[in-house]
C-alpha cells in the first residue's frame, strides 16, 4: 500500500468514512484534497496535517466541482485518485408519502454529485493515462431498502454508473470501482436511528446489530481500508467491481433496513 507521490480527491472528506480514507491515504505517503460543503472541511484539513488541502464545495454544482478540481491541480499538479464519497440519507418514509424535494436532493448529492466528480476528474486522468476511482455505494445499492426510496435508488444507480464508466476508460489506464458498506458507525447512521425511533434510537441500533453476522457496526477506518486497497496498485486487475464491506449483512435475510 504505497501512495508516495500520488494525489487523491475525497468528497465528503470532513468526517466519517471520507475522513478515514484521507487519513489512510496520507499515512501511506499520499497527498489529499478533501472536499465538503461547509467550513468544517478546513478544520478537518488542519487536523489531517501533512499535504492536505481543504475545499468548500457543493458536489451538485458544476462550477464548484470544477473549482475543487482546479484547487487540486493548482496545489499538486495532478489527480491520481478520486473518491466520490459525499452522500446524504434523506428521510425515512414510504414511497407513497415521500417528499419530492427530499427525493431531488438525495439524488442530486448521491448520484449527480458522483457523476459530476467523474465528469470533471476523468479528463485529467485520461490526459495522464492513469487513475483510480472509488465511488461510494451501499448495501442499499444491491438490496431493497424499505422506506428509503431515494437513497436506495441513488445507490443502485451509483453501482450501474461505476460499471458503465469502468468499461469506457479501462484502455486509458483508469480503474473505476465502488464499495458497498453495511451499517457503519457514522453521523449518518445516528441520524437514521433517530428518524426511525426518535424516542429510543438505541433500540434501532440493537436491531441493526442483531441483523449483522458479526453483531457490530463497522468502523469508518475498516471501510476506508477497502477503499484504499481499491485505489492502490494492489488492485491493479480490479475494475468495474462493487465490493461488499458489510460484515456478511447481505448474506442473511432480515427486515431491518441496511444503509451506510
């Protein structure tokens, strides 16, 4: 696992899985541009130290995506790795009652944000003749997830987009994969637990854990390790794949919603 001389752009990099990916990339010798939508990204960049740049950007806005690409090139001259990690959960509600504005926002962040990252970083990688991309999907991208229609649809689409793009750029020396985390100990999962049962989110947590073969949530660092493997030259023969990082969650049947 050697990222010496390599540069990664990580969206949603101020916390959770994205922050853990940035930490790991730096640990193994790389340089990182972390992107997030508020000023917390600047503090996160300061915490990471080393060759880290923080950029405030909304991944759904073309001009702001172009700006984070420019910031990376201005700082380091090239982009070797892209992690499209920015994502939101939306609301917990059946499809028949789901709010259209929430639907639009979830699709915009999770799917359009991933598309725009690819759209504006891939030309850089094509010009270089090399690159590695990891898109963040979810177990919700391979199973039905009741009462999370927008999130589920967006993550299914991310997997399809990954497969499509991987075939387009393989001959240019670029690999594109995605990771499908199961329940992971992040702010997003805390939010989902509270939405499901505001009076007793702990009961939701215990139900989630009971549905996981290992009996626990993954840590952000554990998911980050899978991402880092796929970014690295250790995975040079891997492209177009979706890697399940769910502790066996999708191998058992359960009515418990499974999300990142």
